[in-house]
C-alpha cells in the first residue's frame, strides 16, 4: 500500500509540473527603445531611417504608434502569442486610446505578424492586415528583400491609420500565396506534455511482483490521473493561451485517454510496439525533411492528423498483404487466376480514368480516380481473401485422424467450462486582432 501511494504522489508531482515546464519555454522580449528594433541586422541604415521617420511622423500627426520589431525566432511561443506579449509589455499606443500597431518579423521562423490595438481594430481589420501581409510583405520576403517588405507593409498600415482605403486586391494575388502550417505554439507544448503524461500512465504496470501480495483493485486510479492531466493542462492553457483554452481542453479530453491506450499497447503488445515505433520514426523523418526545406515545424494538430492518415494507409496495406498471403497459401493456381483477373480489372479502371479525364475534364477525372481507387482496393482485398480452403484426404480418413484431437478438445473445453462459471475482466492592450503569414 505504501509503494502504491508513493507512485501515485510521484505522478501527481509530474502532472503539477506541466505549467512550470510550459512557462520555462518563454522567449525573452527585447527592449523597445526605438520605433524600429532590429535584433538580427536585416535592415540597412537607409531603411531603418525611413521606417523611423515614418513612425515618428505618424505619431506627430495622428498620435498613433507604429512599432517595427525584427527578431530571429519567437521560440515555442508562436508568433501570435509572442506579438501579443510584446504589445502588452511594450504598452504600444496611447493609454485609453489603444491606437498602437505592431509589425513583427521572425526571420529564422520565416513568420510575420501584424498586431493591432483596440483603438485601431476598425481602421485595420484582420482581413486588411492579412492582405497587407500576403500582397506587400511576403512577396518581398520570398525575393530576399525583408527591408523593402517592411517598408511597403508599414506604408500601407500608415495609409489605413490615416483613413485611406487599400487598393483593390489583384486577381492573381492568391496565386503566389503559400499558406504554410502554423508553427509550434505554446499551446501545442502543453498538449504534448499532457499526451506524454497519458502515455506514461498507460506504461504504468498493473501487475504486482510474483511474491508480492496483490493489492486491492482500484479501477478509478487511472481515470482520475488522466482527468488530472487534462485539468492541469487546461489550467496551463488558461494561464498561457486563454483564447484557445476551450478547444485545447476538449482536444486533451479525447487525446489523453488515447495516449494512455497507446502506452498500454506499447508495454504489453510487441507488434503494436513495432507499429508505433515505425509511425514515430516516420513522423521524425517528416519533421527533419520539413526543417531541411527551410519551413517552420507544423503544429501538433497537423502532426496528429498526419500520423492518423499514415496509420490508416498502413492498415489498408496490411490488410491487402494479408489477403495476398492467405490466397497464396491456399493454392498457387487459384492465386495466379485471381491475380490475372484483378490485373485485367485494374487495366480497365486505368483506361476508364484516362477517358474520364480526356472527355469530362480534371474535376470529374479526379473524382473518378479517388472513388475508383477505393473500389479497386476493396475488390483486390475481397477477391484475394474470400476463398475455399481445399479438402485433403477422404471423409473417413479426416474423421479417423481427427478423432483424438476432437476428444482432447472436447475434454479440455468441458474442464474449462466446469472450472469457470463466469466471465470477468479489468480496465496599451491589444484586442487580439491581426494577421500572420509565412514564406
């Protein structure tokens, strides 16, 4: 009983450390001693002077404050949370008017953010901020001219503060926009720690030592600890990412029990351990390839979605391989006969898809390709799996040869049924407005 309570308290301490571990990842904010703060050195003297003069002129004319900040990385905060912290810590804009606007450029993360104060939400709506990022800033960043991108974007922000309308969007504006996934946010870190706690709960051994006295069964221990992980994670989200707290709490309520089940499978099932290890290796390899291409890490939600899709595809491939192996073991002639039939069916499907693309266009052809591929997969699986095992020997020989086994099976089943009668189991303020972009 004492060792069990010690383990319980140990897990409680681990869960209590979730908010502390998330707070430890806070990225420091540079001092905003000038309208233009460039900690990386991407702006030359002329560009810095133009941006500074533009911001000071806007403040003299309208009282609004425009702050430019260039950093290398926002860390695990994500540029949205980082920009909000910069805005609140720097108190950008006049008190009571809240007419500040912040333009943050994270060169290492390849991310840009426009954060507005309450007083400018009407002049700079989120949709206008997104247009400025997509049409004025990101094209220059992709061309390797970050200074010019900041000049063009800040000039449009000044026009909006002055009450001028933006030029109409070009027809092909969205053609160059590549909307990359969101970077790794602090909320993702909290959810990841909660999932790790659930996985470790699944790894927690349930069986006592051979020479130890079995403890009393407490079915509520693991559900209570999982609920504690979700509650502490929701509290950390409420402190660090208040806007996303409900969504992240609901996600953790579903994902933490799933992580506990995966931990149990990892501990007690060797094939599951191999499968989960392969998915983990594939996920890490995808992250390495993503970083090698110069893009920020995808969010945790995209990681989970990618793993689910990969697991589904692996399951479909496994079913097909098992069907092929079963058909091969039953009989070689039948296997090759089915193989020829399915090959002809596949060739007909390819011809039909090509005709659909040629006659009805790409939309109809794509629908035909996707739907037909699923139908073709189930045809291959069912045709290879549904077969009759050949009968070997005569009827009397089969009976004679199997009488002893039948007697043993019946005696063992009768003894097991007599020994067990029942079945049992166990188990300045910012309003939060703005826009972001990646290049």
